C-alpha cells in the first residue's frame, strides 16, 4: 500500500474551546482560549476570532498571561513546549522546550521568570501520577530555548488545572487532589496537608473538585463533589485550621474564582447557574441562571470588569460584572450522540448535525463558526437525570436546499415509541427554515433511513423514508389548495407505501437524476421507479444484510454500490442488472462525492479505520490510507470547497473539489489536508516576515507593518488619491484647536480646496467625499 | 443465650421536656440543664456525661436563667424569684423575690461576689452573694423596656444588657449607662415596625460586645466607642443564644432553625496580628430551636426544643478518632422510669405528672425465633394516677406480687395516701417520708425503703393498710463519706440486703454491712444476685464489678475482668447501663441494658479479646457453627431493639422490652420554623 506523504489527517474547525480556562487580557478586550492545537484570540466585544496562534504540534493544555508583561501570553502543550506569544499581533516570541508533556501551567508575579507546570511523574509508565514542577525560563534572545532547569515542588497533584492555585501574592500554593488538600509555603519551604473523609454523614461525597485562593486574605475556597464550597482559614496550624461551608449547588462544583479585589466569589456547576457569593457575607448571593449548559470554568478579567464562563456545550459566555451576559462565543456543539450524521446544507454549505438537545446546528467549516441552531423539537428542555426527551434522529436536505426533513423520536420505557416527521421549507425572506408539515407517527417503528430525490427539479421533490416496520413510504408535496381566497401552503402527504416480502428496509438511495430508487431490504436490493412506483428489478446479493447503498455519480451513474455486514462490497451495473465486481472489505461507511465520480469507503480493522477512495469504474483505488484514526469512524461527509485546489498529483486530486470530514467515535471532527493547502494557510497567518538583520522590537514590528502596507499601497496606486496632501487640510489638521478660526470660516476654504480635483475625477465622487468631511466637522 | 418470649412494648408515651437553659461550671465540670417543666438536671462531664442529679420542677415555676456562683447554683424565672438549689438534698434551698417583675436573666461577675438580674420593669438588680443567701444591693439606672440578656465584662467593671431594639452598657460601680447601641430592625421581615429583641449578649475582655437578636443577626460591636464593627446575618429567624469559649477565641450562636454557627477570631493573613471575627463552621444537630448553648474548651454543648442534649466535640481541640471526638446525643434520662411486677405481669410507667399501670398482653403461640406471635389478649391500661396540683412527686413505686402499691409523697403539707389496688385510703404516712428521692419495696412487699435527705435511707414497714416508720440508716460519718443524695436503691431478693449508691459511695446495708470500694466513677446500676449474694455494679465509665458480700471482696471473675480490661467497643458506647437483672434459671447470666442495646454477660464463657468483634446476636446466628463458636464470648450483645427504656425478665421467663421510638417523640414536638428545603 502506498503512503501518501503530503496528505495528512488534521483537526480543522470544530475543536473544543471549553477544554481549559480561558484568559481575559488586562484591558478586557481579548479573550484567549486553548482550542485544539492552537490558541484562539477572540474579541470580547464582537465575539470574532481575531488571531489564531498556531505553532504547537500537540493539544494546547493551558494559556496564561505573563505576569511581568500583560501583552504576552504563555501557552503549554502536550508536545512538551511552552511558548510565549504576543497576542495582540499574533506573533510567536519564544519557544521553551521542556521535554515532558505539560498538562497545565501557573505563574505568579512573586516568582520572576519561573513558571510552574504539571507533568507526569514518569513518562514511560502509563500511570495517573502527576507532579508540579518549577521551570526556570532562561532569558536569552533566541527563538528556541531549552528549559531544562526543573525542580519539583509538589508531588501527587491532579492533572486537572483547576485543582492548583496561587495564594495571596504568590506566597503559597494550594493544591487539592481527591480527598487531600496541600498548602505549600514558599518562604518556609514547608507544606501543610489536610484531608477529609470520603463521605459525609448524609452520604455526600467530599472529594475536592476545584480550588481558588483569595487575593488579599489567607483564605482558600475549595469546591466539592457534593456541591459544597468550603472556605478554609487559619491553615498555618496543623490542627487549629477551620473552615466554613457554603452550600447552594446540588451537584459537584466545577469551578471557583475570586474577583481581583476579593470581594466576591464566583462558582459554577452542572446547574448552569453562575453564583456570586459576597466574601464574608456569604448568605447574600446573586445568581445568573439559564446559561444554557453546565459550567466547566469560570474566569474573571484582571480588572474585574468581565467574567467568562465556559460551558459543556463548547461555549464561552462573556458576562459583564453587573451580572449580564454580553457576548457568547459558540463552538461546535458535540453531544453524546450524533444520530443525524453529518450533512451539508446545499445552500449555505454549512455542516449540519445534532447540536443542543432537540436542535440541529449549522456550522460553517470555512469560518470555523457556529451559524445558528434550528429548534426542531420546539419543546422546553428539562434537565433531569433519566428523563427521556425528544431527540432529532434523522435529517435530510433536498438537492436545492429548499426542503429539510427531520425525524424526532422519544422512547420511554413504559410507553410506545413516539415519532414525528417534520418538513421544513426555506423562507427566503427570513433566511431560515419554516415548519411546513408535521406528520405524527409516520411509521409504526423506528425510521432507519430517509432521503430526498436528488433531482435538481424542485417541483416534484420526493422524500422516501424506510422504517423497521417493513415499509418504506414516499412523501410528496401536494398542490397548493385555494379555498375561499385564502391560500394555504401546500403540504406533504404520503404518496406510496412499499414493502417487499415483509423484510425490513435498512437503507435507501436515489440515483443522481432521480429516476431510480434503490431500497435495501435486508439481503435484497430492490430498484423502483419513483414515478410509477413499480418494482423494476431485484439485484442478487451474496448473503448478508445490506448496510450502505450508493449510486455512482456523473460518468459512473450506471453503477450501484452496496456493502453488507458479511464484509463484502458489491458493484452492480444497472444497464445489465448484473454484478460488475465485488470485493471482500469490512466497510462501515460508504459515501459518494456528489461533485465527482469518487467514492470513499471506511473500513474498520483491528481497532483502527482505513480509508479507500476509488472510482467504481476503475480497479485501482485513487487513494488509500491505513489507520486514519483509532476506533471506528461513525459519520463522514464530503463538503464542497469554496475555492478549487489545483493539485496535479494524482493522489490528491480527489481533494480538489471537495473536502472529506469525518467524525470518530471519540467525537473528534477530522479532515484531510494536502501540503499545498497547509502552506497556503501558514502563509496567510504569517503575514509578518521578520527580517533577521534588524533587532526584533515592538517598534520594529510597527515600522515593518507600516512598510508592508506601503508596499501594498504602491501596487494599488491606480486608485484616485484622496486630497490628503492639500495645504488647507494640513493646516486644518495640524493647527492646535484653540488657535483655529471659526469652523464656518474654515469650511468654505476647505470646500474650495477639495474642488481642485474636479477635473481629474468624477464630480460625484468628490461630492461624496465632501459630504463625508462636512459631517466630520 | 437462650430463647425468650419478648413483650415488645411501645405504648409508654414518655415525652422528655424541652431544654430551656444551661450553665456550665468549668471547675467542677458540671453542666446544669433546666427544662421547660422546671426540672433541673446536673450532668457530670468528667464522668462520661452521666446525669447525676435531677431536681424535679414545680408547677408554674419555669426556670428562665441559671447561674453558677462557685459551687452554688442559682436560678431565676418569670415568677420573679431567684432560687438557690440545695444540691445535696435535691431541693430548692431558698427563694427570694426580686420585686422587679419577671426575671429574664441572671449573671454573676467572675469573682462570684455579685449577681445581676435583668427584670421586666427595665431594672438591672444587683445582689450580693453572701455565705448562706443573697442580699439585694442596688438597682442600676432604670431603663424603658425589659432587660432580656446580661453579660459582665470579665473584670466586673461593666455590664452589657440586651433590651428591645438596643444594647446598653452600664458602669457597674456608678450604675449609670455609658453607651447605648441601637440594633437595627429586621430587614427581611415585612413589618418593619416589629421590635427586635436582643436575645443574647457577650462581653469579651477586649471590650468587644457580641449580640444575637431576633432579626437573625449576630453583631460585633466595639464596646469602648460604642460602634458597630460587623454584622453577620445568619438566618431569617431568631438568633436565640450565644456562648463564648473560655479563651474567647470562638463564639457560637444558636438559631431557631436548629443550627449552631461558630465564629472564630482569626487573623486574615497568616503572619499578621490583626484578627477579626469570621464565621466558620455550622453545626446542624437539632431540628428545632436551639435555646441553650455552652462552649467548653473542647466541645459545643447545645440543647433546645427538640429535647436532646448534644455534645459535639470540636475536632481541632481533641484528638481525632478517639472516644473523646465522638458526638453524643443524650435523649433519655439516665434512670429507670419503668418498673415491673414480675409475678403479676404489670408495668408501672412514670411520667412527670402522672403514673400509668398497665397489664401485659398474653399470647399462647409458639414460633421460631424472630417470629411475631399472635396476641391473645391485648395489653390494657388499668390505672392512671394524676398527681395533685401544687404537689411535687418524687420517684415512687414498686410492684410486688399481685399487689400494686403506689405511693405519692409530697414534700410538705398533706400526708399523702397510699393507694393499694383495693383503693383503700391509708391516711397515715410517717413524717419522715415527706421528702424522698427514691423508693423501693422489699421483695415480699413488707418493707418500704426510701432515700431521703442527708443521704439517709428510711425503712418503713408496710402492712395491709398502714405504713409505719421503722428506722433510718444514717450514712457513716467522716471525711471520706460525702453527703451526696442516694440515687440507687436495690434490695436483695431474700430481703437480707439493701444496696444503696450515691455519686461517690456504694454501701450495702441492713445494719450497714460494708462499703464497696468505688474507683472514681459513679454507679449507674446496682443489683444483688439472688443466689450467690454478690453485688453487681455498673459504673458510668462502663466498668462492671462483682463484689462478694460474704467475703467482702471482689470476686475472681471481677478481678479477671479488671485485669484484662473492658473491650474497647464496650467502652465506646455512650449511654450508661441503667438496669442490672439476673436470670433465675441461669445464675451465671447477668442482663444489662442501655438505650441502644441489651446484653447478657455469661460469666462462664471466656472474656473477649481486644481484637474480637461484637457481633449482633442475630448476625451471629446466621454464621456457620464453627464461626459462631469462635466468635462467642462472655458479652452477648443484642441490638435489634432500639431506644430502650427498660428490659426486664418476668417470672414466667418472658422478657419485657419497653421501646420509645424517636419518631414518636419527634411527632409530638411542635412544628419547626418554616424552611425552604431543596427539591421540595
């Protein structure tokens, strides 16, 4: 098998932004968070991603403002490096190579040029033992620095970054792990440890979950599994320590944070309520409820003006300190189960999948941004353990993106299955989907497959749904009905019910032109005519239930491909109705690229998945890669590219028109990327090429940028020069305001100066400039 | 262990009375508790929290405040009298009207020379404590509104008084008010016009005043400048009581929600000296109002409307995982309230204001161990005797043979009647029986023994209709014999012996035979063996002794037990043994019980090793035979019955077990304050 060196599997888009605590810059303008292998810099006002700090080759596990320079930030990663960035410009300043995987990073102003990192105790043995290590960062001007000056501070710490915190002014360090809390005083080089019993008398679990230290007082707040918050004081005595207990959360406290002045304590948990406790007046508390999902991290900006909460649905909420939500940064929502599979909205080219409970999310892969959620179930979601909810289980778009079909179901233990088929039409005016038809109980059992006819002709769109009750149903849009002058919207109704010898249909598929429908009934593939609904033929099939069915595209449209659970892939020629070829492959997923003849097959073998890309008409695969990822690939989709790639290499040609995204069983969204594509990306992020001959100073960076812009300006010199060089304007702008004559006097002079250019440019143009200036005055 | 037919009795509606106020004497380590019915109980904290003495209350004499002055105990109530108690004879020694209306609080200065009483009419009255009485000295300047709470400055120069809406500080020498601290009214209650009551104040030696009030606040004031330092809002309801630790580093506050909140004087940063009061721990050991609190050096003692006395050690002051660090709840009195007529199958229940006589039910069924037998005849109540008003019943009664003889004794005034079952009135009762603490009949009902004042025991003969005084046993005089009251009386089966015990001595008499040596701890139950003439005594520190009366020395078994030492699990129990009985069929068996278990001590079997476990007998029976033999030892513990008030063996070899389930007690309590409970 050939390995294709220039194509590799990458994370692109949809990565977790709630993995670690975000960091808010000193001026509260930016929010930085670890996201996959990069650090994203968001604007806290506009919610837009300003920069993406790329460079790490492993998952970024921590972001930390540099205590001595608030415009720089440290990031650490499992690749064993700590990197220092200038986040306002998005420049990598320095890379410190530690050599061990780093799981979290801490620093304080008291310890100059020392960072504290959590690393595994032994790299070779896979044990859950971690230690806190102080790393001396050498002060050299080099870009790449080896930081080998390590000294262990605390052993037996947790890898969870919220379990370690620096106390007042960095004088001590508090760490919790399981049932033990340890407080280490740097001056005396002595640590005190306190432990709790595993269970309280009421059966609550006492396990520590997080910690926060008061910035002014010697008070440590710890969160526990049973929802309690303990405030520890007087912990310099082994015995006479004391704590008070705050209890509002009903289950584990996941994050705690003191405000910079220490007047308030913020806590959050699975209740998705941000609780603000008054320090020393703990029974006065404020709540910010209905934040949408369980809170995983709470942070406060250094000036105390902004709070931010990270949520389990991959969301960061920015909250003004008057406890009002001001911005929401939403990443790709990954629930426990993606039952709808991956779909592409033909209209917006967005990825569509399950999002929040009862919703479909539309996610733009190009911009790596969640576009919106479409509420399918339209019921209030009640958070309760063990309560069965309506779930969106199937969704399908028609070829033009005008119609969306969804299936929701609820299965309760005692009651019968509840099913709803909903059809949504796209409304051009509101630019969203509007519910057209609801069919309650479209089938008697679970729906196994659903597809629209792929024909571009939208007048006669047909939807086919196959169910376990042994039937498949075809649904068609009725004619618009005119009754008493009020025009009712046409609605969908059942057109045909098909069955084949009482067998259960598992999959269905329309041919590209919509003239044929293939339905796989267990071991038999049946081909139907969608206009007359007659059974055209049945295709012989080696024993085994049909799992996937696909029609070939474009030049290969005469082929029908199917895979079964007996590790066979078959290709029939529909012209001769005979088996063209078959091969033995355990294909878990077979899909077709609608923009080319290519098909992709994911085969599961030995706990990892292989990918084959092939054309049905050719015997050799175009591309194959072993061990794409560990575990099974559960869903995949071809998405169209916005800009075509022009790759001449044969192996990467299949990526020219579309991209292949796939979702592993660990809910990682991965894609394939070529070398050319990566180079292009890197080029766009490295706009500032630093000249080695000049010392790198902020001033230089500023100047270099200016020069760069200047160069760009020369290229676009075709544009009409604005009258900036006019003497009148110079006079106007450079004279101090208090010695200027009256504005009315200046205005006519200024207007006259603008009139000079009339001969060169169009009169309209200058008029618009004039009006703009007049408004400014 | 043998099989018994068990009468499981749950119709004894014993209802303890709510705890109203407590005071602790740190020199003698005695805690005094006053209950809502006026009874005063004294617990000895040095001796395993044993309830040493009970002084019964009188009608209409509710105790509102208690105060130790040295070893003397004073109380005051809403009847306007200050009473001093005679702790040796268990009765009030003298009472003095204060002439200021109802008294809400009394407090003595640390020197023990002055007693201040806060009265309804707004005066703080100072009394001089003399050798045998107290004498009115003067009034401090009179205020408008009642004085609810008082606290002396430790030097005795100033007094803080909590009133309605304010706290006043008086100069103790001049009697003038020096500061007036206004307490703001409740924020949360809708009616802002409602006055706030300062239920409790504490004056610390650094001139800090801490107050707890009906608006649910604990406030910390600077007593020199008279300014408010901090306010801690604890509850929507009242903060009823405050207590300060002896070293003044900790203050506890009891609330109407049943919580006790601790405040500690802690420096906010580690190395600095500026300390402040910080709210720290919250204890929730009560379901109702916490009305009384004591902060000892190592523990928080709380009591309230739910009638329980809770001793919760502070874990930062005691060693962890020791007996000292275990929490104790004292719910039932440490004495017998039930007596059984063994032949007749009758039970006598003692309540605070009446007696009930019941006949046991009968059953003729047979069944396997653990079965419920069908009841042939239901138990029935035969007699209910109410005491007369203004009278004060002491412990009385003993049921013997087929006769019931119930005796009510009134301290003064009318000679009380003896009421036999035939309802014949016995008009004459010897004078000497006017004030007794304990009564007991000899087994043939011919003699009545009564413990009386000056730790003497009176013997009277009881014939058909009359009761005649025979003679008095005086305790041996001398320095080594204390004047403490006799709280245990146990005549032997054959009528030859009588064992008496007070808190320090254990005597066996009928012409004082001997004194049994006692090492430190107070006996909680004594009994004389019917055959071997040996005396078995159980003490508050859970030790068991057997003393042979003939040889006048401890028996070999007792020596062996002492040599080996009691089992640690036995020592960890927190309730004292309140009754010792013997099994006539099996003379080597001793039956013991406390509130949570009963135990048969088999003197033949080997004593338990230190590592042996105490299996419940029902668990033991499910084990295999070999395992059972290996685990069998002299102490056979049975825990299937809980909250036991009495376990006794009847003549027909059936066991009477009187239980009082805690739920029944809780259901009789008044409703607690409304609280929002999560998920309700």
